[in-house]
């Protein structure tokens, strides 16, 4: 019953919230969301207490389909910790959102409807007992969270939404292909059965291909290179409370899937381990570089999230390599480090993005030159941001230090344990330390800009120095309370206790030994030098922050969009010309493409018409300014509104179909690869 309430309760609450919002947007509507998210936290606490009495706690119900079995849920230390963090972050952002949206009324009912739906889907992934259950809820949250990105419906928001949808659809299809390959080779998708089944696989190449597909699919949500392009675009345009959830929780949904397949099916596959390690190293470094170059507050924090995901993936790769080398202590060290860094990053980004929300509420801009000096007189905001910055930079006594030190030590363990690859892991170690240094550099840049330096415009600085109180007092406490955890989890007893709960094993780790402190100090020294020699001397010109990143290096603009708009159509044209050499085959190919085009257009029109019909009937939406006359019959209303199919929530169906076709092409390529192994 607890599983059902935690996972499906938010779906029911979303509907209730929407119905209340149709009648009123006052206190009852606000209070319902606050009370429900607080109740969700209590339900997770009850699940924890029940699990302590019954460690084998699980629940499932039969389902049929391509992978007949159960939609199953289970509880262990790791899942409960993340179910609790999910509920906690949703509660804090809900309380904070009342102040953030106090002057906004447009699309709020839609926003809260999808926020609560995503809460249920996220809890479903975090408590899943098998890959199929995780995939089911993963796809739900991919599309419900899409509405967060386009919430403001500006040109930038819609473009970012298309990018997000592109990655979501492609990632989901490739992930499904991975599930099919794992099912084919192992005969199961249950986490508790995968390990045994994977040891007896007759075709390890196909299993590895499936695992790589799963890595790609879940990595799309996590922000892993090369499917990271949505992340720097989505965060700046999404509301700040949504950005906190996108960065702090939804990226961890992707990491959850990668971690599960790594732990249960690929724990000793050295090739897969190297793939994850390389992806982690590139993501870690590239994200840090992008964050350093950024001159937009939320974009910097978004790229920072990408970099921290790279740290976690690096730990995952080391866990697999150490497992292959038979180093059980090293495996536990890497596993504890990556899980703790997941927790720390979630709580840090909750703090930093809510601080960014405070800046947006008052300054109405995100550019560093314009928000310079904003927080000089705001002590609570300054301390909260500083705690988050110190945590993510890996400064001793703050939470990021312990988890990053664990990850660093796992690399050091691998240098000695993994025969023949020590020099390569030495490179990985220095990429790790350098990326950590860049983290300190860009967080130092943000803190000094917002809280120390003065704005070049004296009148703007004067307006910033005038403090404004909160309209809703309940919204004032989430920022300092969330920041407090950045210090509390930096204490070894608390950090090791949570790590022990998540892994189920005790780890002997001396966080403040000379060797461990030395690694942290190297990163901090690199960061200080980068700030002084690069940021101050090159990225600041005549007192203004300058974006030095070349536009030509934008992966989406330079590669992905040309691939979709030019290369693929050109390839299809070449195929048609090839078929055209044979008259019968050429005519047949053209007929097939024509029928396919007509069907896709019909699907688009039918979906658009269905949406308009629902808006006019069930939702009883009033007609907008579309030229409709009073008394116009429903058919003409639908026909008129179909011409406005560019509206984000209506027209994206066509885009999704196009992305589906591309995803199918990717799946076919994987099948060809798997068949020749």
C-alpha cells in the first residue's frame, strides 16, 4: 500500500490540484500542494520504518506486453534515500514556488498539474524493482517534465523544449532497444535476477550492446556527452524551482538506470567499464569548461550539473574496472563515493537554483553583468549560496569534499590494481583534479560577482541594496534549510552513515588524512589559479564579463540540426535515386514514402483535432481571439484552430514522430551491430 500511495498518489493529487485550480487560484489551491508534498515526505518516512522491520519489502502487479511480467517496486537503503530526497526536494521547491510565482497567473494550473505527475513518475523510477518498471515511469516523466521547459512559451523556451523532446524521444527509443537486447540475452529484467543471468549469457556481445543502449538512453536524461545539449538550453528558460528539480533529481533518474545496469548486469565487464569511464571523463571536463565560459547564472549552474554527472559516471566506470580486478574494497569505495555524490549534488543544486530563483524574482535577469552586486546586502542569501558553492567545489568540511575524495581515491586504487592501464588512469586522475579545480573557479566567479563586487550602474546597485521581504512567509525557509545540509553532510560521521545505509556495507575511510586533503588542495589551487589568470585576465574585459566560447562549437547547431535537416533527407533522396534505376522498384519506393507522409500528416491532424476538441468540451476552454464568431459550430472552431498548430503543446506531436523515425533508424543500426557479434 505504501508503494502505491508514494508512486500513484501524486497522479491523483495532480488531477485534484487541476480541478481546484479551475475554480480558484487562492489559498486552498496553494495549501493543497504544500500539504500533499509534506505528506509525501511522511509516506517515505513510513516506508523507511517499514523497510527496517522487513528488509525484503517489495510489491508488484502483473502486466502483459512485449516483456510480460510485473511492474514491480522494492525498497533498499539506496532507493529509500533517493525516494526521500525526491519528496524533500519537491516539498521545498513547492513552498519556494509560492513566492516565485506570486505575480504570475499564466499557465500555472498546467504547470502544477505536470509537476505533481512528474513527482509520481520519479518516485516510480527510484523504487522500481526491474528495468521495465523504470522504463515505464522514465518515459512518463520525460514528457511531463517537457512542459516545465516550455512553461513561459517564449521563442527561447520553445526552442529549448524541442531540443529536450528530441533527446527524450531518441533516448527513449534507444533505451527500449537496450531492454529488448538484455531481455533476449538474460531472459529477465529484474534487478535481483540480472546478476545471475548475466554470468551465464551465451552472447556477451549482444548483452554489451544492450547495456550501451541503456547507457545512451538513461544518459540522455542525465546530461551525458554527447546527448547533453538539452541541459544548458533548458535550465535558463525553465522556472527556477523546475531547474532545481531538473538538475537535482531528473538527472539522477538517468544515473539510477545506468547504475542499476552497471551493478546488476555489467559489474565485471571491463569493456563496458571503459565506455562509462570515458563518457564520464569527457562529460566531467566539458561541463566544467562550459560552465567556466558561461556569463549566464543558470546556464553556469546547468553546465556545472553536467560536469558533476561526469564525476558520478567516472565513479561508476571505476567501480566496474575495480570489480573486474577483484578489488572489493575499491568497489565499495567507488560505489560509496558515487552514491554520496548523487546525494550531495541533488541537495547542492536545490540550494543554488533556489538562490538563482531569488535573483530572478528581484532582478528579472540572469546575465552576470546585470546581476553583479545583487546580494551584497542579503546576508542569508549570501551564506546559503556560499555553503552550496563550498560544497560543490569540494572544500573540506562541506559535503562535496567527502564524496569527491572517495571518487578520487577509487581512481588511485585503480592505478595500482588494474594492470597495464595505470598510465591511462593517471590521465583520468588529472582530468578529475583539473575538473574539480574548474568547479572552484566558476563558483568563485559567481560568488564574487553576485555577492562582493558592485554593479557598474549605481542606480541599479542602489535598487539591489533595498531589501524586499517575502510576500508568503512560508517561502522564506527553504533556501537556508537546504543550504544547511551542505555543511551537515560534510561531516564524516553523517556522510559515512548515509553511505553505509545506501550500500549496506561499512567503509573504513579517513576523510581528513594527509593524502586525501592533498588531492582536495590540488584541485582548489588549480581553481584559484584559473580564476586569477584566466577569468580575471581574459574573460573580464573593461569590467564586463565576456562570453569567449566560440558559437561554432555548439554541438546542436553544428552537428545535430544539420544531420536532421540536411544529411538524412539527402540520404533518403540518394536511396530514391538508387531505387529509381529500376522502374518498378522506384515507383514502389515513392508510393511507400507518399503513403507514409500522408499517414504522418493524418496522425498529426487527428492529434491536433483531439486536443482542440478536449479543450472545447471537457476542459470548457473559452475561445481565444481566433476570428471565431459567437455561435460558430464546433467543426469550424476546430478547423480554425488547427491553423495555429505551432502552439508548443499542439505542434510537438509532429516533431516527436520525426524523432521517432530517427530513433528507429538508430535501433536498426544497433540490431545490425548485434547480429554480427
